[in-house]
C-alpha cells in the first residue's frame, strides 16, 4: 500500500509485509486476461447507440422514445486472473453509470462498460483472484420532457429494464459457471452512479406491488411499470421483453454501490444480501440520505429516492448486515469510516467528505476520470462541446492518480466485507490487507517468541490496553495495563502463528505491531 495515499484519505497507516492472501491482497496475480464483448443476452432496445440494433437518427438532442423496439444482443467484458488454476471463484458484476443514456449523448464523460473506473475496478478484482464482469445494459428515457410524469415514467422503466439485464447476467453466469470458473453461490454486484440505482433495486425490488407506490403511478393511478409490456420483477413475460437463460435464480450474495440510491426504502426487507455503500456526503445527483433525483442537464425533478446512508442503516437495523456488524474489522480504513458513521448503526457505509466543487456545485464521484480531448470531441458530435469543463464542476481534481486514491479506499473497505458477507471459505485476513509494520515507538520482544513475551513503549508514555488479533481479524487476547511503560504477557493458550497487536496508550494514541509465535 501507499502511505501517502492513505494519509491523503485521512487514514494514515504504515503497512508491512505478510504472506499474500488471495482476494484481500492487492496484485495477488500479476496480470489479467480480458475477454471482450461476450454476448450474455438478447432483448429489446428502445433507443439507438451503445450496442443497439436501432439505427441512430441525426445527431443532436436525445429524441423521445419513439423508435420501434428492436431485439439485439447485449455484451459484457470478462476479466480473470491470468494463469489461475482455481475453478470456483467469486464473481463481481460491475454496472456502469451514465444517467441511463448513451455515453457522451448524455452530456457526460461516462456511461459505458469501458469507463475508466469500471476497467480499474475489474482489473483490481481480477488481480485479487475474483472473476470481474463489466457489463452493458439497455438504455433510454426522456429527460427533456416538460412533464414530470413522463420523466418519472420513462426513467423508472429504464431502471427496470436494467435490472432485467443484470438478472440475465446472473443467470448467464450460473449456467456457464464451468466456462468462467465462477462460484454460483458467491456472485456480488457493484453499481456505480446510475448503476448503483440498479444494483440497490436489484436486491430489494422483489414484489410487483412495490412498483405501484403512489409516486410511481401515472395520472390515472396506474403504475408506470406495466408488466404485461415490460415483464415482471423477475424478468418473466412482457410483450417487449425476453426472458433469457431460464432455470437459475436471480439470487446474488452481496451488493455494493458507489453513489447510488434506492427507489423507495419500503422495498428493504429482511433476508436480503449484505450491502456496502460509498457516497460523497453532498452528492447533488444521488442524495446521501433522502431527496429528489434531478436531471443533471436540465435540473428538473424526476422522483424522490433514498440514498446510501438511509439504506445501509436500514439494512443494519433489520439484521441484513449482521455478518459484517458482528465481525471486528480492525484496520484504519474501517476506523475512519466509523469515525463518521458508528459501526453499530451503519456498518457497511463509507462516507467521503469532499470539499465543494466549482461554481456552487458539490463533488459526488471522485473515482471517475477521463481523457478530456476524447470526451470533448465525442460530445461535440451530440451537441455537447465542453463535457470536460462541465464535469470538472463536480470533480475539479479529476486525474487518474486522484481517482485511484479513492478506488484504493473502496477496495480496502469493500473486499474484506465481501469475504465475510459472502462467507468465503478461504482462510484470509480481513482486517488490514497486510500485517502492520511494527511501530518505531513500540517494542515487542522476544519476537518471534517460543513462549511469553513483553510489550514496551520506547518513548514517553504508558500502556493502557493491549489487544491481540489473529489473521482472521478475531480478537483472541486482551491485557489491561496498570499504567506501565512495559507489560509482560503470558502466552496462555495462544497458538503458533502470526498476530496483529494493537497497543493503546493512556493519552488515547495507538501503536501497532506484528507478533510471531513459534
């Protein structure tokens, strides 16, 4: 890990060496194999571009949804660790952002499976030993309509179709598990921005009646989602819907989102998979708590939704996040998260406190970056000559290195919770990714030890408490000190192995070291 990066993100932890552990160790594999444009399904498209079989109209403003629905293939890119011999690997499906409109035509630098953050996350997951899939899904709604009913109705149907596409991908993976080396019981979703809306709804919208809440009804009192036309919540039926890969269930084991929101908090019920979320505290396009979604380009209201903090707290309160609530994550990234949102109420929530953006805008997606020349040249074709400048208003420090700092934190926080939340059988360390190097102010001796050992503060100070954790992150031994600078510790029933030792001083500071018992 990079100490400077950790410090910049308010974490500040020195990391030393430990034997690499699959899934939690970054770059466990040195390279990745990418299989591009795998056809995972076929369904009806409603607008042109981005894989659509519908011929594009004249470039310009996004037209109303007046095209004839046309069937076409839907594709995804698969990333896997090169040279891996494991045949039963957890999979992460990454769902891109983009306002449910084609990239660039949406006035944005992002919106496809090849967005920089998608590619970065996919490669990072694959280098850790996961199978990662960056998928496309069908797009299209009418954000420029003067009618809120039309805006609300068309975007809800866009989200609904996207859920069906993710369901198609999940079933595709389960039917082709041997081909891609996937553990069908350990499939996770990772939604980014608009994709976060999709993944959050995926795991909670499981009853057709949930699409008929008053805010989802048209002026005649009918749901804007008509299952006879677009299929039911499980992707079955519908005049313009294809149910791909029948047989397997749509069930997944874990869901995480970056800056998403949920259509309604009433969808959340017990028994749904563990949820982890990352959110900028003043994101203006996806509320952190609860609020109204607006069209980024026109600033028009669309629909009221519930953000990551509201949803994660609900998951914790009803027990859905119990596996990670009951686990002790003793790393500095988790500690920073808990400093803003207490573990007992919000385990699984990581809040980014970003300074204001430009021109009165707030920052919301610091994990994005793009090539300005490509973005502006592509956007100009569709009437958006300065997408780069517009995007900088909410991401003024945009660069690959800037984005990767946040992706570092996202990976360090989410992967250990995946290991716990999906009950992965590997004996991996899910605290800090590697054992902390011994602090210069802390002395553990003898180390390695065949028996008892001592802990001493080298500088001024006294020890208040010493906690010892095994490499699963479990607290295995504690000693309360009577205010001494050195404490002798009996090995008692500690088995041979490597341990993480956290020493808390009387002034509240902590020192960390590695203990090896033979």
